[in-house]
């Protein structure tokens, strides 16, 4: 007995039982049969035809006009059945796409993974959360032979798969940089040539790159149009914008980037972020930078990693747990 013959038999038994007993248990059998029809892709018009045939078998004297009405219903349901099958096909394709994106997101996470350096001079905290499954933000740490710590943060203007592919390219371009070329302006100039040559002109990438030297406590940095971070001066207890001017990556391959310098004292903090942090939206609109400074102050007593985790949770709550853009926050806290 094939599947359809078996389904017709089950339908006949369930319909006969219901017409005889008309109770809840008999109706429940109808729900179970409905799920089986969905499982075996039996169309709505086939169900109607099955119902009509069973009625004719159970009630041979049924008026002809009643039976004819089922032919009319069959015509009505044929269009619905076609639409239903198309819907099922789209659901199947959507599920396949979702699975592929999940795999791609896991691969991207592995590819972009970076190890946070462990040095006495600095506490480092970092968090990056995609708005969707794929991340259009990227952060990177590297420690050179002179114990200097390089930190980069980049953001593709956009979200989803195109942004994620751009970030993967940035990651491998950074990994390919010569060991001796970690000066921030040189790093950005090298990456700018790669982006200009390889990325579609409609895609824009911003980036900030800094280099901390624990021996003289100097922080050198340069920016390619990236969202300004903050600098906390422990001596005065004040925050200032970590401003740095520079053209976005990929606009002009001949672009030169200016390098800035700061002396980092004990207790000072460098806060780097993507625009997904400053563009968090509440019911009153975008949050102010002062609001973000307030959250940093509130968590300053914590370790750097606890700070970024707490700030993310607090901003997520302010947005009713709806992340609208990729979110990346890095805090460097001086211990010397």
C-alpha cells in the first residue's frame, strides 16, 4: 500500500468515526491527519477530492447538487494549492539559505578571531556583536617583537554578507602586512591600496588603527574616517574625543594618513568603538555621546572586559534588546 492509499484509508476511518460519534477525540484525529497531509505534501485539492469520494461511499444517496458543490470547491482550492506548494518551496529554500548563512557566520567568526594580548601594562576588553548573523565590524590585535600592541577597528558601511566578505578581506590584508610595518599611518595606507583595488566603489570602509608602546607609554594612532573614540585622562577625571582625520579606505589609492601621538598615564583609558555604539536608538532617538560617557564612568571600577560586557548589556536594554547595527567596543586601560 503506497502513501496516498494509506492516507485515504486513514481519512475514511477518521471521517466515518467523526460522523458517527461527533466528539472531541474524533476531531483530534482530523488534526493528526492534517499534519500527515502536510508531511507527505498532499495538496488541498487532493484532500477535497478524497473527502468527496469518501462521502459518496458513505452516503450513496447524497444529493447530486451537494456533490457538485465539491467540484466547485475543488476549482477554488486549486489556485490555493498551487500557492501553497510555492510557499512550501520558498520555505524550503529559505531554510537552506538560513543554514548556509549560519555555516558562513561560524566560518567568519573563526576567520576573524583575534587573540587579545596579555600584558601587565594594559587591561584590554573587547566585544563585537553583529546586528544580523554576519558581522560588518572587525577588530584586530597584534603584538610585535618589541612588545608593542597594535589595535585596529574597522566598519563596513552596511550589514550582512557583503559587509562580512569585506571584513574577511581586511583581516587577511592585515595578516599579510610586513612585520616591520605596524606604524598606524603605514598600516592604513597599505590597507587603503588593497581596498581601492579589490572592493566595489559602492562599499565604504572606515578604520582606526593604534599602536601602544609599553616602554615609553606612547599611543600612536591614525584614522580612515572612523567614528571617534574617547580618551579618559585619569589625572583630571575628564573625557575627550579621540579625534583623527582621514579619508575612508578605498576612495583614493594615493591617500596619506596623518599620525597622532598621546602619552598614556596610569589609569588613563582609550575607548574605541564602531558607529553601532554611538548610534544606539532608544524611544527618544539616538543616544548622546554624553550618555555613553556616563555608562563608561558608571563601570570604570570594573576590569576592562567586564566594562565592555556591562556597557553592551546596558545599551542593549536601552534599545529594547533590538540591535540595529553591528556593535563593537574596545577599552584599553593603563596600569602603569
